[in-house]
């Protein structure tokens, strides 16, 4: 991408470079990163396509494409990721918000709640979204990672729910007091022997603590089930994201803990994605 180029030429060259590096959706990534380098909205890239790139924009674009070619996630390069219609600030300290997690949001919003606990808050996308969608609700978010707590706090401020959100560093329930009518979690559920099969973007650039329990992928559900009854109000709900093959095992763990009316919610691709249970 050296020499004078139009934005269209630079974008085409970048897409070819990313394609050769084995990046999925290279044209999309080239477009998003050009918009970021030019500090414009992605929808406006077409407007600058015929124009020569200014040298400083070309230099920023070159750096971004070089990093993407070695599989640094686009979200980390632009510093944000969209989730449920909102933009969340992200970094290598937290799991990227993912579209399939919106299944958990939809399931949680299907019934009323007033006080929600988010176990393993990460970027804050779940708690912040639930509070933004339910303006009278309050919530607590916990994470073992101090950096994640700071990231979630920043996103709470960004979406103006900080007055209704308490974010605490905690190992699951260890620093949690009180009872909640809704408890949600997207815990680390990838088994240790599955880690090698993840993409470079995930395995090399997202926090291992948020991906795997280092065991069979069910450790977090066992830890949650062991204490959840003491923190749910009567008729309170527990909703967790799961891996597509874990529904039966997680349902059994929750049943053994004394929860009832246990069910599974599929994502938009028809895969098991959320297990929900009640304290009756």
C-alpha cells in the first residue's frame, strides 16, 4: 500500500492481502479498518473511494492491515464491538461481545426483572444492555479480573447506566450480598482440549480466563450451581450461555442444585445456546 493510491485502490489491495493471510471476510475488514483509519463512519467509505488517501491516513491504514493480517481482531484494532444495537468498548482484557449472546438478552427480557446479577461481567455487554433496556432495573456485575471490571465500568458510563450498576471484583459469589430476581452469566465453557481448535483471533487475543475453565468446560456451571440458590429470590431466574453440546450436562447440574422448570433456548442458527432455570 505504498505510493499515492485512491481509497478504493488501497482497500482492494488490503482485502487481497488479508485474503492471502487467510482472514475471513477480508473485504469487510478492509472497509471497516479504512473507515477507522480515516476516522469516518463505515457507511461513508464509498464517498471517499475515488479520492487519494492522505499520507497520514495511508500510514494508519497500513499499520491496521498489518496487524489484522497477523489475526489481531478488528474489534481490538478499532476499540469497539456492536452488541444488541449498541457499541461497546473492548480490549484484550475482555471477551468480545458475540451475536449469539444476544439470545441470552432476548430470553432475559422476555419476563420482568428488577434486580439482576451478572456473573463474569467482562465487557459489561450483558448487564449494561439489560439495564439500558429496563430503565427501572438495578444490577450488580462481578468479575475475577480487575481489568474487566474497569472495562465494564467504562461501558456502563458510556451507556449512562452507571447509577444503577454496581461492579465488583469477585470470584463468582464471593463478594456478592443479597438476592436477585435474575442471575445471568456467560461463563468460560470451552474445554481445555478444545482450545487448540479455536481461531487465532480468539485463542491468541482474548483472555484465556474468559474462554476455558482449564478442564471439561463445565466447572463454571458447577461453581454457579453450588451457590446460586442462596442468591436467588423465590421465583427468581438463572440464565446462562452454554456451548452447543452442553445443554444436557448443564441442565443436570442445575437440577441437582434444586432448580426447576429447566429449559434450553436455541440461538438463531438453531444451536442450543441458553439454559434457563427457576427457583420455585
